[in-house]
C-alpha cells in the first residue's frame, strides 16, 4: 500500500491556511503538535495536514481563570508604595535644592 507524499508548506502559508497568526503555528511547532522541517533553502516548513489537524483540536477563546495568571495583588501595592516613596524623595530633593538657592 502506498501513501500519498506529505505536502510541506511555509509557516506563513500554514497560518493563512488555518486562519491563525504565524506565531500560533510556531507555538504548535514548539509544542510538537505539528511536524516540521527545514528545506534546502533553510526555510521552516510544516506538514499541511498536521497544521489542519492542530487547528481543529484548538479551542476558541481564552481558558477559564486565565485573565491574569500568576499576578499577586500585593505586587501592585508594592509598586504603588515605591512610587509614592520616590515622589516623596524627589520633592524632598527639590525643596532642599530650592532652599539652598534662596540663601
């Protein structure tokens, strides 16, 4: 039994085929979802049927509870505290400079 030869296309063409951004196709390559190779010119290519299969297995939309992963609320308050401390330092320095100039 003979199998048809695989059709290899560029990442750009694969992205157009599956209506996704090329970065998505690169992510599929890194995760191993898509077979890939470099042709003789050094261009990265993916197997067309693998790209279609990867696209059909992807869920549309953002996963639940992923709006702000790994961000702690205390981090924001720490940044705000440091910003207010910096403002106080700057105003203190400018007052010292102005007092030194007036004398």
